[in-house]
C-alpha cells in the first residue's frame, strides 16, 4: 500500500517540479523578448530587405515612384532616398522596402507591409510582405521579393 502512495507522491512532486521549471523558462523567454540585454551579440551588418521587379522576359521594370505602408497602422514606411539613390533603384530594378532603420520600432514583433509601385502616377503593383525584427536585425517572414509583372 505504501508503494502506491510513494509512486503517486513521486509523480505529484515531479509534476510540481516540472511546472516550476517550465514557468521559470517561460519567464526568461518573456524577459528576453522585452529586453534583449547586454549579453545579446549582433553582427554589424545593416540589413535591408528589397524587391526586384521584372516582366515575364526578365527585363527590369522601372518605377517612377513607390511607397511602403504598414497595413496595421497605415504609417508610411518608405525609406528616405535621394534622387541619386532613386536613379540607382531604377537602374538596378531593386527597391528597398524595410531595413534596420525600423529594428527598434518592430523589435520582437511582426507586421504586414504593402509595397506599392507607380508608373506615370498609375499603380502598377501592390505586393504584401510580413516583416519583423529581433534584437539585432529586421527579417522577411513571408513574401516574394522577386516580383514578375505580366
């Protein structure tokens, strides 16, 4: 009879111990989400996520302008650029949409952004992406960065 009680007590204590262990671990995870801390080591590279736009034959599409909008807040997230930088975007067909400039704002979260491209003030493309950031850099969670227009 005492062996059954011992087994039940052992199982009970094991479950209590595991509950404390799991709770302690989840608190550590939540704490690390709130504060990355001084023990977080990041690379020094600057991450920029961009899109390339081509037609079916592989020829780059040259936009006259574009914008990036956070779909949740409707905030314009278009990265600032000079005329020279925009000419480079047009020449390469590569348009930056999200960068480490937004790392702190989106740290440990994600959001849906919309890339909208224009030619002669006409909207020719709208593409959505899910992006986020950790303690160090922004990242692309989903979305196709190689866009092909028909």
